[in-house]
């Protein structure tokens, strides 16, 4: 910015006017700096394709560059009146952006205050937490990597509509409570209670001869019962099991309870 300073030249703008502009831009820069630093700490300010936190950082950079330019020419030594007027126009435009963005920032901060944090995951206060158990394979014979793909798909689909308890937390609790036949109703309810979930989703893969089944059960901790059950039968190829899983969970992800 200092390259624009014409040393030894008479001021083109009155010093009082130039310093007033410098002070005003410094105030805007401070305001944008505070917003850019604080916005990332509020979950709702980080949501969307163009989140408030990102726009706040960009706006702060723009205001900082303009404020530095005004600092360089606080003695009135702008190259010419046109460049000073351009800076005034840019400052007015950025001030307008700052006002609008500040309103959005206040809103996303307020919305974030209605979230809670559990096990490192933030979700809306009052949202029903779901513990999705690790998929239990009871004899299908599919490879471990195929079972992992099913688990990842299940998690991805459920996480779009439910506040899921972290997988590692659920897996540890499931291991503690599982019986000889895996994690059945009593185990599923015990897991929900231990991890603070309202519901537990259990998904089992079974095989009879050449046919495999995807069995889904959704348990409710409050009623201590399975509130939803669904079985999808198909052949035992990995692709068929994936299709069966999608079929089984479709009612949940399309119209979550």
C-alpha cells in the first residue's frame, strides 16, 4: 500500500478529512475482525454452501486492505482525488456488506445457542438422539470390506436426518452389552441408556440357504420396545445386501420419527 504514497508531494486531500476516513475504516476493520474471529465458534454460522464464517473472513480481508491504504495516506497524500473517492466508495460498499452480514451473524449465533454438544457432536436442542449399532453379520459370509461399506452407507444415510451418537462411542457400549447371539433387544436398550440416546437402531444380516435378509429394528428407550421392524430378503451378493439395506431404512430417512 505504501507504494501509492507520493513522498514529497503536497497533500491532495485535507489531512483532517483523510484521517477521519482512516479512523472510520479502522473501526469497520475492528468490527469485522471480531466477527470473523467469533463466527467459526457457532455451528449455525458454519452451515451452508457459503457460510457466514467464510464470508466474515473474506470481508475482514477486504476491509483490512482498504484500512491499510487509508493508513498509508492519513496525511492526505493520496495520488489524486479520484483514488480517494474510489476508496470512499469502496468503504461505503463494504460498510453496507458488514451491516447485512452482521445481522446474519447475530441470527446464526442465536440459532446456535439452541444447540447442545454431546460427545463432540452438536445437534438441535430437543432433537431425538439415535445410536446406530454396528451391523451384525450372522452368517452371510460377505467380506469384511463389504460389511464396512454397508456400515458407512448406513451411517451416511441416517446422519442426514438424525442426531447420531458417534460411532466409536456406540461400538464400545455395544461390545460391553452384547450377548452370545449378538446385540439383541436387551443389549440395544442398554446401549441407548449408556450413550444417552433416545432410540437405538439395530441392523442384522442373516442367511438361510441361498437367501439373505436385512433385518432392521428401531428400539425406543422410553417404551423399552421395538417401535419399528422391517425385513428385506434377497440374494447374498454385496450389491443385493446394499439394496436391501437401502430398502429397509428408506421409511426412516424419508420420514424420520
